[in-house]
């Protein structure tokens, strides 16, 4: 099946900084594809290129068969884009912003109201309020409504829930699932691992390169080696003790524990770790094998990328 959105060997450099390095990906008509990576990984640059706001140094991109280079005017008229920073008119009301964006695309609120009804129901009580006076969650709902008001063919969202409370984030993602199910593919970047798990596929991007791209389930399944967890009140001391041992792939604090990646969970290696902790810690500890989380997989891939440099 022909992908609805595709990019092939997209590259972009700012001076001496390689923001994107031969990035390629595809998005199907019925998918939410998430890009996850640290600040500076290249997510925003990629989104601005795919929405025709930036010109790549190399590579090609297509949306529904339209080239981001040759057909940029057509693309701009038929996609929705939410940039990372709230970009609506703060001194206009909710209703005025919606009318303005509908007019830009030659549409109206009434014409495509069914497209935004589920989201706008929550905004309607604040229709006369200026956008700048809305809460973070309501601002994002308004921005999503404005991105949808012309019934776009595809939706690009650059970290749409950053700084938004947990309840609003959940509601926002429920809306995205409904939009995807209505036939609009979504490309979204996020710094939140729990949001990445709600995507159909995830691209892990680091220093301008895609390290891996697959379903969250398959990414977790591909975790290499064995993962151990140390549970103790002396986490940082435990980390320092384990860090000095031979055969450790990586060690990092993870919430209330310390995670250790090993090539294998051989009993002899686990005994060596336990003995070292007994000698070095004054507090009690537990050492046990863990199932890797999505975040563990991301950290492992970042570590591998750093070792390859």
C-alpha cells in the first residue's frame, strides 16, 4: 500500500550543526506516528520541512502524492499544523480565532463543525474569552480546533502537550485517536513516553538520525540483553558501586530504583553485583530482574548511538 506521508533521506544543516541526517520514514492513512527524542534531536526541523516551512538541504518528502518542494502551495492549503509554541492570536477570543483560521482556508466553523465538535464542546463556555487568558490545556484544544477547521488531509503536531496537566494530556490524546479513526493520519512529536505508547508506530530520533522505528510493542520486544533493578534508599551510591563493575552495559537511576543493562542475567554476574552492593551499602536493597519499559529501550538506543560516535 502506498504511504500517505513519506520522507526519503531528508537532511538539514545549520552552520556546523547537522540537524537532520538522511531521515526517512513513511506514514499510512490510518496511523498515528510519533517522534520521540530529546531537545535538539531534530523533531521540529523535520516537522517544519514536512509542512513546507523550511527547505531541506537534501532529500524528498511527499504528502498524498504531493511534493513538499514542488507542490508546497497545495500542501499548505490541505494540512493542519500545530507548532511547538502556542501561535494563535492571544488578543482574539476563542470564536474569533476559529473564524479567522476558517476564513484563511476558505471554510467556515459551520461547514466543518462536525470535525471539531467533540473538542469544541469543552471550549464553547469560553467562546468569548481571549486566547491568551485560557489555561494551557484549553489553549491546546483551541489550537487543535484551528488546525482541523478546514478538514485537513493530514495533521502534524509538534509537542502539542508540553507543559499541559496530565488530565488535559489524556483528553487531548483521546481526541487524537478519534481524529485518526476518522481517516486523518497524524504525525506527532512528544517528550512523554506514555504518549509514545499510544502511537501506532514510534520513531526514536537522536542527533538528527532515526535510531529505530516500529510499534511500541516491537521496540520493547527488541530490547537487547538483560535488565536488572536495584531498589534501595541509597540509589546514587548503588549506581556508583555498580558502575565500576566489569561487564555492565549501562547503569542509570530510574524513579525510585537503579536500572542495570547486562549482556545476560547469568547467576554468577548477579551474585557479583549483589556482593558488591552488600559491601558498599549501609541500607537494605533488593536486586531483581525486570521487564524493560519503553523508556529503557530509548535509553539503550541512545547509549548505543553515543558509543558509535
